[in-house]
C-alpha cells in the first residue's frame, strides 16, 4: 500500500540574480546540471585558458601522475604565462598538471599535449574535440591546447559549466584546482606556483576552477563553490577586468548557493504510516528507521511516500522493518529508508482468536447446511419426477 504526504512548504526562492558586467554568464547545480541562471549562456565566445579544462581532462585520462615527460621546444610570446620549461627538461605529469591549472602555464600545456598526443600536438587537439563531442558539448571546438585566440577555439558558458562539473568529479583534478599554491619539485629546478584564481584563497567555500584572459576573450573565470550540501558552478566570460571578473563570480556563486536550503524530512520518530494488526483490532504505527536531511533547491516540493503493508500479523518486536519510506524531491526519489514498527505488535488476543474460530465454525456449518439443503432439495425433485412418471404410465 502506498501513502503520500507533503512536507512543510519550502522557503521562497532567494533574491534576483546579481547585475553583471560579463558578456555571457551562467550558474548551474554541479550535481544535477540544472541551470539556475543564464545570460547568453549558449552564445559562442573566445574562452582563453579555460580551454585547459579539456587539456587536463585528456591528460588525466591517458597518463599516470608519476609519468615523466620530456619538454619539447616552446616559443612563448612575451605576455604568455609560463613556468620557463626548457627543451629537454623532464617533469612529472603531476607537476605539469599543477603548472597547467594553477598559474595557467602555456609551456606546460604544450608539453602535455605534445607527449600525450604521441609527439603531435595536432593529434592531442583531435582528442580534445572528440571528447567534446562525446560529452555533448555541441557548441565547443578547439584549435589548440592552450586557449590562444583563434576563430576555431571557442565554447559557451553552458558548455564550460558542464565540462567543469564533470572535471570536478575527478578527484585528482579537484584537488589541484582547490590549492592556493604548489611546489613543483621535478624538472631542472624547484618552482613555486600560485593559483591565479584568487577566490580560492579568499573564500573557504570556493574550490575552483580556472581563470583565463586574452585580448579577444577578455577576463574569464569558471568558478566552483559548496556549502551545506549544495555545490554550484559559475562561468563569466568577457569581463573588463580581473576585479570585475572576481566580483561577478563570487556574486554568482553566492547567489547560486542561496538557491538551496536544508530540509529535515524525518525528525524524531514520528509515524508516517500505520497498519491494521491481524486479529487484534488496533493499528501499528510505522516510523522511519533513521532521520533524513537533504539539501533541496528552494521552491521544489518535498514529499514522503510510504510503502507499507495494510495489515501486520503479530507478534513482532519494536524496530522490525516492514516497509520503506521514500523521499521525493520534485518527481525524483532522493532517499529511501526502512519503515519499522514503533512498538511491539501483539499477537492476536484470546477473544479475537475465539471470535475467529467461532466465525470459521459458523461459516463451515452454514456451508454444510447449504450443501445438505441443496442435496435434500435435489433428492426431493428426483422423487417427485419418478412419481409423476409412474402416474403417466
């Protein structure tokens, strides 16, 4: 038997999204991908070094952290971010990834692409585009593993947010982008690198993800934050300055987190269902085996659905599992816990057992009487028919 109950009405949604200076922006639920806010989220834009979200993803899928790569030649422009790798210098993949994601080193990106691509950066870029298609990033294309301005190197705020949410599920990636700095001990010398995403150092609940800047892209930041069970990803593209990029990103992240609240669905041992007690006349209260507290988007209804038998036959001890209670957030089952008896379920009482036996005997006697009466009637009919047949003769 399924019973349904609705929880207390959730709090109203938080305030309107902040006013932004970006040319495109989005914030999504990192767990479900649900879009909380979008402004030109599907417009193709230059994305600068957020390209390296895919560079790191391909690298992590095809290497081990302890592998050592030999650096190819890389001729950096004066304004590029590099760690000064020299041709032939040997560095671990782990250190190259930290150089790639924290200070956004272009020479580290080129080193990884060259070696993972089998001494071919173009082969690596082909791998990037193939992965983008596999992930359903339909408005994304790469021309290089760095993010240098190129008509064929673009994405959207929506695609970047989706890619970042998937990357953050890779523990090795998530650990790196949540660092404020790192010391690279492989290579020809020890290097200390600083995370260009200042929000990670300034706000404890911010845990990533990647900055970027070129002349065409402007200032770009893909951010991530978590609080009280909620996790969100933000993207701002085309910002006019680092200060405005950071200001808009933290405003979006805070707004996104405010769209969620904690809901205590089962508190104490309150009954959510009951069942008749066989041959007793009472009802047994059924309670959840444990409490459930969920992080839920504001305005989304939370319901309880009890799946329990209509009747229980005792004796049963308190705490015996006899069904399940499901918690539905919207139309999705978010949690399921056993339903247990709140107290002992008694065996049938003597009176009820006697009444049951007596009722069974009476029913049996009635059935026998009906059968006997039917038999007598049938015999009487046969006798009457025979007498009539004799009189006709």
